[in-house]
C-alpha cells in the first residue's frame, strides 16, 4: 500500500499497476525496463509528495500522462491501431529476415547461452 493520500495515492496505485503489467525481458533478464520504472516510481512520487498547490497539480498531470502512455504501450494500443504491412514485415529484398531474427532470439532465450543477442 502506498503512503500517499488522495489523488496522489490513486495515481501511485495506477502507475504501479501498469509497471506490474510490463513484460519481462526474456533476452536480457538482468537489464529489465520494469526494474528501471520501479526505481523511478518511488523517487518520482516522493518528489510529488513534497510539492503543493499549482506546482503539484502541474507535475501530477505530467506523471498521469506518463502513466497513460505506459498503459497504452502495455495494452498494445498502438500495435492494434497502426497495423504493419506485409511488405514491411517481409520485404522482397530480404525475404524471411525478420522471421529468422525472431527464431534466433527465441533460440537464444531457450538455450540460455550468452550470445551477441543476450546481455547479462
């Protein structure tokens, strides 16, 4: 539970919920963006907790927009809104490139070996 009160508490909880939904990086388990977001969360809300009045309203509005942007990314809103064409996914000049790339990433994750794709 958060130590913040009122709207700040609601914003903290919704921001933390979005961070909790962020997917783990299977290829780089020790360099996960979720960890970066969690580390920033406490510092960000401690700074907000010290503010008052109009400055608090302005900064809380910015944090709310950040939370909404992260939520849109987690829910794949933009992926469904902006479809990628077949020509971009499988270009004529390099057939099967992205499929092979995804296969190599999956095999690197499964083999758990350090490769140029895997950073630990």
